[in-house]
């Protein structure tokens, strides 16, 4: 049972809540297959069914989104992480995941004051001149209050909800266990790699729980733009900032979503879109460290040529090697080398096949659709969607750093079009891509990679005789073994073993029935004393065995 597997009764209540919500939203079969139904029976809980008719009319993506919202902060955050996995989920699911909101009623200030004073290092009055008891915003992990320091500086206090880490830790334990079960019991989930998704999610949400880490991200990006006055990052007050509290400069500029205010201030929208695009592209292609959640809610406009960026909880990192791979892919598209593009996609997926002709053919069709089309006529979001559909068709996936990159670029494209409907993302990216290509093929870089290749090749050649001799010695000793693993074979053999066991028990039951019947109906002669009791025992055993088999087959489908 899942309860014993979890090894801790402390999570039983939370497991019941999860199961109840999933069943109410029509995922009862998933609950049963994950082994959670037995836990509900042991807990003696009663499921509450509400809005049955309304929920029945919802499409599957909508039901999943609604269920995640009810499951709480961990699952809302999980949905937001899944919204970046456009390589795994169809567009209708991605759109629903993007709608997930973690707005929740704020906690009364008296419930967080004790934790706040612990983090400030003393009474509020010793540090703050005043604090607004009504929060500016409230989310599942934190709520934000405006305050004034003793020095008169206006700041925001981003306060983590008390006890939220314990809730999220419990959810992560349950999610990892359920991912293990899904991996073993639900073959259709193998392509999604649930354990990897949960691990990626756990890393993301634990990073967001640490507000000091968020501020370190902010300062790193601020330092990268120290020579660019167009990008502003609010000041961090480190003397009071810690894991549970973020104290930063208050931003009072025009919100990124208020286009009427932008127009009223007389700001040039086209110029603001250009500044934002160049900032993100610089982060990606030059710095390798970027803000991965740059939507209008995290952007403010200070002047006609100055943008303030906030909330650095979700950031992405992209290595120089990955940037070079991006250059290879784009070069392959420009030069119509579909095999080069296919090779890059397979490297990203960690896959290799001797026959990728179908993939190359579809990439060739993709290149034909974009070749010769003016940059302003290309839609970045549509191009990304087409490429991702191609990946899903061939069961390829993207590394996590690239899914965050695509999310950042898609968000940037959307924000740019909101500012200026004619915004051309591809044209903005062109000089950065050209610069990245020049770096990759610069003589100095080519010499560095050539030197590394020579060293690696020399190491291989010098080590080859010893490796061959070691192999010969192993073969001479008779200990040479050849191992071959077939994907998912262990799961298949386990199912086969269960099936054979049931067939064997069925044969034994049939034999018991036939033998008992023969004994009880034997014609002529006397039945030895007591033999009729053995025949009755045989019948009883056959009945019990038959009932067990029926239950086993029903339970395991």
C-alpha cells in the first residue's frame, strides 16, 4: 500500500486532500492506479462531491488547471513549471497552465509579525518608521507590504508565509513518491519522465522559497547591466534580507501592464520594446544568466528610455556550449542543412538513432516554410510551436535550461507586441545571433577548441593500447560479459510474471475442482472414509482461490 511505502503517517491527511480533489475533478482512475484509493479507505475519510455537473463539462486541460488551483501552492507552482515544458505538452495544456494563479487571501498582519521581528532582529519599531498593514500583493508563498525605514527610504517587505516550507516539503515527498509509482505502473507516463519533472520542480520551488537567493540573482543581473542605465534593478537592503524576508527599494513607476499610463506619459512604446528585447537577448547570448519570468507584472517603466525589472525568483542559466549549439541550429536553418539541425536536436534530447531520415525530412519541410520569408513576417511563437510539435512527434525533449530560455523569449515576444504590435523580435535578435556566431568561429575560439580536440585525441591514442590489452586479458580469463538493456523490459517482465502466476493458480484451481468432482461423483465402490471431506476442502480452496484471482485481476486491471 502507498501508506506503508511512504513510511510516514504525517502525510496521510495531505494525501487524502490530494486524492479527494483529483477524484472530484474526474481523475479517479489515476488515483486508483497510483495506489491512493486504499489509503483513503484506511483513513476512513469521506469524499465531498461538489459542482459535479459543471466539472463534467470541462475539457481535460481545464480540469487539470482547476484541480491544481485547489491543490494549493506546490501544485500551482508545479503547473507554472509545466507551462515551460512546451516540448512535452500540447498547446491547449500549456495555455491552461499559464492561467494558473497563486493569488490567495493575505494573512492578517498579527499572524506574521512574530516571524517578521525574528528576521529583522528586533521589534519593528527599531527598524521601520511605519508599515502598511494591508499588503500590496499576496501569493501562495509570500505577501508584500509597503514600509518606510527609519532613514525615510520607502521599501517593500516580501514576507514568506509562516509554515509554508513544511507544507511544500510534504507535497514534494508525496510528488516524488507518486512519480516513482507512475514510472513503474503507468507506461504512458514514461515519455514525460515524471521523476525528472518533479526533481526540476523541487529545485525551482526551493529556489523561490529562499528570498536571499532571489536577491543574489537580482544583484548579479544588476552588475551585468552596470554600464547600461536603461535597465534598473531595485536596491537590496542586505542588513535585513534573509531566507524568509526580502527588503528592497519600493518601485513606484508605471506598471508594465498599464498601457494607458505609458501613453499618457508620452513614452515611445517602440523604444521601450527595443530596450526590453536587447536586455533579455544580452542576458541570454552574452551573460548566460537571464530573468526567466519577464511578464508585464515584473516590469515597470520609469522613463521613455528606462525599465525597472523586479522578482528574480525564476532565473535561467545557459552555458557557452549550449549557446554554440543554438548557433549551430540557427546556422543549419539558414544554410538549409536539415541534418545539422536534426543532430543538434538529438544532442539536446540525449537521444541517438542510426536512422533519422524521417526527422531530417520534417526539418527540411520546416526550413522551407521559413526560408525567404521577411523577418517581420515571421512569428517567433508560431515558429517555436512548430518546432516543438516536431520534437513531440519524434519523442524528443528539451533540456531544462532551454525550456526556460524558450519561456523567456516567448514572454519577451508577447510583452514586445503588447507595447508595439509591429514589434519584430527576430530583427532584434539578429545582431546578438551574429555576434554569437562570430565568437564561435573566431580564430581564437577555433584554436582553443582545436587544441582541446588535439589533447583529447592524443589522450585517446596513448590510452588505446592499454585499453585493448585490458580487454584481451578479460576475454582470456573468461570473465568477459556482454550486457544489453531493452527499454522498459523490466516493467514488461514484471507484468508477464504476474500474468503467468495467475495462469498457474488458475490451472491449480481447475485441477482442484475437477479432482474434487471426480471423487464426489465416482461411480461404484465405496469412497474411503474421510475422502469426502478432502473433496469438500478442495472445493473450498478452489472457491477461495477463484475469489482471490478475481480480486487480483480487478485490482490490477
